[in-house]
C-alpha cells in the first residue's frame, strides 16, 4: 500500500511540474487564433523589434565567437598564472543580475563612466545606441559560449595534438585539422545556448541601451512596452520567441547526440546533459 | 656512427632528474618501472618535452643542443612516434589518418599492414591490433628518420599481443630505421630489441644485450626485472670458490660468486629444477616446500615453491602430476646463481 502511495505522489509531483512549465507556453499560442496571431506580427513595432533583435544578436554572436574562441582555447590549453581567475571572470556574467550588468556597463562606457572621456574623445557615445544593445548582449551571453568552448577544447586529447605535430604539421594547421573538427559540436552547442540567452536579454539592455523603437528596442523590450497597450501583440511576439527557442533547443540536442555518437568522448563535459 | 644520439640529456621530473646519454643503433628498448622517465625520453627526442640541457642528434643532424641553442620545433623533426593509446584521429578514416602527413599515398601502407579492407573505417570501429597497425602505418608514412614507440604492446590483450609482437619484430628487422621503444615488460624488450637499457628513477642502470643483462645483472633491480628470483641473505663463509649464504629462514645456499656481508642471490626460474623425490645430483641447493601456486604461461608453467619461482614445461607438469600444496624439491646448481651486493 505504501509503495502505491509513493508512486502516486511521485507521479503527481512530476505531472504538476510539467504542467506548470507547459501552461504558459500553451497559453501564448491559444490566446488568439493562429490567423490573428500572424496578422498581429505585421505591426511596425513588431517588425522593428524583430529587425533590431536579429541584427544585434548576429553581431553580438560574431563578436562572442571571434573573441571567445581564442580566449577559450588559451584557457583550455595553457597553464599560466591567474588562469583560475580568468575562468571565474569568464563565468561571472552568468551569475551577475542583468540589471547589475547594465549599471556596470553604464559605469564603464557611459558619458561619466570609467572610459567615458576616452570614448568621447574618439567621438564615440555608446549608451542608448544600437551598439549598446550589442555590447549588453555580448556581455551577458558570452559566458555560455566561452564555457562550452573551454570544455570542448579541454576534451580534445593532448596526445592527438602531439601526434599531429610529430607528423610534421604546424600548430596552426593542427588547430584547423584536429582541434577544431573535434571541438566543433561543443562549440556549436555553446553558440546555440549563447544565441538563445542573447535573444532573450532584457535587464542589461534596458539599462544600458534603453528601449527606443527601431533603434534599441529588441523583441523582449517590445513585449514589455506593448503589454499594457496591446496585450495581443505582446503575446504574438512572445510566441515568436518561444518558437525560436524551441528550434534552438532541438538543434542543440541533435548536435549533442551527434557529438556523442561521432566521438568516443562524452558530451557531459559541456555541462549539459543529453539525457532526459 | 650511431643514428640517434642522446648526449647528457637532463630533464627535471617531479621527484628526480632524468639524466641520460645513449647511442641508438638498430632497435633499443628502454625498460623500467612506471614513472622512471621512459616516455619522457621519447618526448624529448620528438621535441614535445624540452630538456634542461643536453643534445639530441639524428642521422648527423642536431635537433636539440642546449649549448648551441638549437631547438627544432616538433613538426621539423622527422620522428615516427607511436603513442601508447595510438592517438589515431577519431574524426578521420584509416586512409585519412595514414595520409595525414601528406607525404605518401596510403595504398602502399594499407597493403603492407593488411588494412585494405579497413581503408574507410573510423578508428572507433577497429580492434586493438588493427589500431596499432594503423598507428604504425601513419608513423611510417611520414618518412621518419627515427622510430619512437611508447609501450607499443601495452594496450593489447594477451592473445593479440603475441601476434602483434611477432609482426612488429619482423617489421623492425626490415625497416633499418633506428628505433627506440619503451616498455615495462622485459619479455617484450627481449623479443624485439637488439639492446636493452634498464632505466630506474631517471638513470640508466645497465645497457646491453638481453643475454648480457641476464648473465651479468648489474644490481638486484636489473636481476628482478629480467625475471630472476632474488634471495636475500648473509655470507657465512666460503671454501673452494663456493660461498655459503644463509637466508633469513635458516636455509643455506651455495653460490659460485665471491662475496661477503649482506648479499642478494639471483636465480632464474628456468635454472630451477622441480622434483617430487629428493634429488641426488650435482645441484648443491635444494629447497623443500609445498607448491603455493601454478600459473600457466603458454606452453610453460610457473610454480611458486617457497621463496622461489620455477619454470617448467606443461609436459613436465603433466608428467609429474603436480598440484598446489604438494610438497616438492626445488633445486638449482651453485653455478646457476649470481651474487649481487644488496645495497640498492
């Protein structure tokens, strides 16, 4: 009898949890009919926000990959003083409240900020521009990529690198012929997570870049500005973000399962579980 | 002229300095316990580890010389390096692995190493023996001037090992490339190498042909590594060139070596005769004890009798009908012993 009770309790708890997670998602899609949902997406606010989000996200992810990949490679393969400090620094934005990140960015790059006078001497004013959105997204989303990249590079057997070198191949070509192909799936998984995080960025962006339509108003900011004016439009934008997130998550899982089947190394090193 | 010269190499390791001078012609094995610095030597030659000082030269060309500040990068040293776990590129096929160095087409090597049918397979699909053949093929396809093998047989199971050892022996014989390989298994060294160096805690204890190491081990470590029984005792007297050594349990051993004080007497298992009745022959030394264990090694059998390990054929085992716990007489001649000073 006791056993049956326990099974029921476990089943109930699981059902409640899953329903709780599912309900808001479902609500977004059943709020209106699909036809009206699509028509609401054609408003200028939505179009502008979509363009701003897409543009800033792409530039931010390019910066993250461009600077994050070498950084991760150095941290993963070199032993230098202060290395663990560097790892902590790379992960810091992950635990920092986004509002704090926004204030910090203002304090660093704002007109009165740490680098404010240097930047204005160069004729650059960052806050409340589209570049500020890029900076905020880069700051907040980069740890997800860099962490995964460090794990991916650490997962490449150093003997494989040594083997390539003994076969007469230079360090640079070894990176492109051995290291990168073996770390590729981990890097892509990190990028997917970083992209999802950047797309949903709200706190740091609103503090550092503001919410100006067609300039700095990304989809999450547009949802916030619309929800007391036009709730239906806000919901429609929410649905779009959910769809993008689902696509990212599914491709991430596919990547990770491909990674674990194509190489003998476990994918658990990416700090993500493929099971479940 | 030696093809591979290591001249006063010094590498600081965790608890000791590795110091080595060695000329390699033909096939040389470095044996010794784990952590003795064997693999480090291979990595020094390949340029993967930088020594504090010394000189490495191959075929007359200097690869490293601390005095003249020569230090060729890894990819400019023509080494064929066989890694312990073979380090095959998992994202490439067998053919792509072999052609990785882009110096030779794979065909010849696929044929030579019986890998034709596996050309398009990935390393994960191969058996241990096949991986070893791919790794060797890949190392040779880069036209090496020296071959470095790190525990080439350690990753293989016992059955595969015998076959691969035979193949490797033939290959090394044909190649005519100076080869240095490290192993912790003296039998592998004896089977494959022209000369064997025993490396313990970073220094070469003895270097010579296998037969020399067995006939004249430099110290108890080399003796035990070459497979000898070691009996510790104290010399109680000598007459007519025969010294008597008293073991801790009171047994007295006769040996032909000249020695005094605390000594170690080395006896090889194949010099020990086992009988079920007390022998009356020329053997001066008889140890009567029950058989502790019987271990089959192919067509040979190892018997543990008291402090001794004796090696007999499977046929003898059957003929004498020996069993564990049975009391037997293990005997060996005084001339079959080597006396070594015990201060090591």
